[in-house]
C-alpha cells in the first residue's frame, strides 16, 4: 500500500472516529428549555349555619350566639373572625316585635378554630353575644331572631 493511500485511510478512519465521537458527545450533552403550567384553584365561600338556640333571651338579658361553619374547599381553613353582616330579623310569627331591641355585644369576635376541607365545624358559641334591651315589647316573647354573620378565615397549614 502506498504512503498516500495509507495517509488517506488514516485520515478517513480518523474522520469517521471524530464524527462518531461528536455524535456520542452530543447525545450525552443534549439540553433544552421550556415551561410547564399549574393553575391555582379558586377558594369557595364558607357557609355559616345556624344552630337552634335555647330560649334564654329577655329584656336586659343576654343569650349565646351559636353557629357552625361549613368549608366546601379541599383544604383546611382557620377561622379568625366573625362579625355581623346585616340587619337582625325576627320570625314571621312575631312581626310586632321591635327588632332594634336585639343587638350583638361587639362589632366583631376574634375566633381561632380550624375547619377541615369538606367538613362542618363543631358547634361554636359566642357566650353572651346577643343582648335584648329594655325597649323590647311584649310581641318579642317567644320570637326567634336571625342574626346575619360574616366569617373570615384563611387556609391553614
């Protein structure tokens, strides 16, 4: 074999070896860029449920306010605050009752309890939260008062 031919074979083999090495190197060092997506779920409103109260309200007296909270979200919520959310009303059978004689004792009540996702809390009690003034007339005897409430909470760890 001539020297030229040997050189050509050596160069050809070297070139093929270099190409094979470059392809193998490229396969091991392949990279790229891109992105993924995740979407946040929207929180669903909590629901305040009334609990049947005991008939212990009278002029100049106080009564407990009882309620439960239902959490339709899939995560636990910590209840931080409960406050009035509208006018107090009286049941239809006691329309002559002067509802303004019934109030809550505070503008808001700090709370601290958790409601699991998809669950309803145990009964909650605000002791002495409802007050009936001396202005209550006789039509208020036996009346049931509805007190609209608003609850504030946040996802709990």
